C-alpha cells in the first residue's frame, strides 16, 4: 500500500501499514539511504510559535534531502499586517514553494487550507495549538519501534499537562490505534475527558511499575491563565507528578523514559535521570531528523519530484 498524500497534517489519517512504512523509511534514512531530486525544490518554514527542536529538525531534514530552504521570519511577515495565513500560504506558493512547513497557535489551522483547491503547495503541520503534533508522534513511534519492535500490548503512561499538550493528543490517538495500552496521569484539572477514549486515568504511583514507556510532558505555563501560573509550584508538582529516583527504582528494567522536550529539569523529571541509561530523550531528538526526512520524502514522491520510486523495506 503506497502512502498517497501531498500533505502531512494528522498521523491518525494514515492506516497502520502506512505508519509502519513511514517508520521503516525513517530507519532507512538513519542508515544512510538517499533520494535524488529531479529539479530544485523549495520549502518554506513558517513557525509562528517558538521552537528549537522541531524547527531545527525540519531544517536538518530538508538540508539532507537537498531541498532549497526559505526560512520565514514570522515576526516580520505580512501576517503581522493583517494578512490571513491562507493568503500567506498562497503567496509563498506563487513565489515558487512546493512544500510549506507551518507551526501556528490556532488549533486546526490547516483544515480550510488543505481543502482550498487553489492551494497546490503541500502542507506539513509542525504543530497546531493544543491540537496535533504529527511529526513528533512519528519520531516517538520510531523510537518505541526501535526499542520493542511492536506497539501491540505495550503499556504506555503519558504523564503531565495533558489538556494543553498536542503531543499527548497525537500520541494517545495513534498508540491506541496501534494496539498499545494507555494510562494517563498528572493534575486532575489538566486532564481532558477526551482521553477516556484511549485509556484510563490513575495516579503515577499506581501505574509506574507496569509501564513499558513512561512519557513525560512539559508543563505549558504559556497556555495557562495568570492565576494558574501564579499558583504553580514547581517543587510540589515534581513531588506529586514528576519522575524522581524513588519512582525510577520501581520501573521495569526494560522500560524507557521519553519526553518531547524542552525538559524542565527538576519539574517533570530529576535532572540526574534526563540522560540515564533508560532515558531515550535525546534519542528522540536524533530520530526526529530521520522521521521528518521520511515525511518530506514521501511528499516529494507523491509530487513526482524524485528520480526513483521509494521502497519502504
């Protein structure tokens, strides 16, 4: 089954076989696989929210694929003058871009754009508000697959600021689809009932010893109201919901620690555990380049911009 899509906005749009093919293609790129462009291809990066890992990771992926990169300074773009995001996309398309990688604070910003018949450039969702983060999900899946070779039956705990996390939503949906058992924990006021569709809520201490993957989430203070920010106590959060040495000692020896980063050391996780033997946090970042190469290469294939046909094995 080929992966037929000129856009990449939500990993849940893909079938299980297609997701596994993307993971395998990511692995091939990690092992040195190369593709070759028929002609110069221009890609624009528009990040309307702050980003280090995702922005740099896409830049590295684009560079490795030989794409011509147009990095837009969104703080001085015409959006600041009142131009709609849709018109910005069409402007860059008119100037010659074939792919546009966009992060925007509005949840679901891409929905109307990809339905617009005048938009021919391919859209890659690099994060939409508290909605989806599909490229992060793919690199997370790649990291888990490298470790366990399967998703079925794995016990995955997603811990922390659930209601504000696009990573939590993306990963919960796709891991459930792939057959993992999901557990959620964190402050009750940051738990959304939509997660009931994918797993169950419990205290961190009740689930830590059964988890194969402990996935910690950053506390997103920038998405909280002023009162919540003022009431937040990092040390109290760490004691109740963070991964400390005592909880670490209860983890299965074969289990791994993940975090989409940036990591708040001493809040979500003890600083000493960020790079411990069971942590895969920096491995996730490394895998992000190859996962994003796979996303972009698949789009290039569908747009018939590659010399050769991609194989996923």
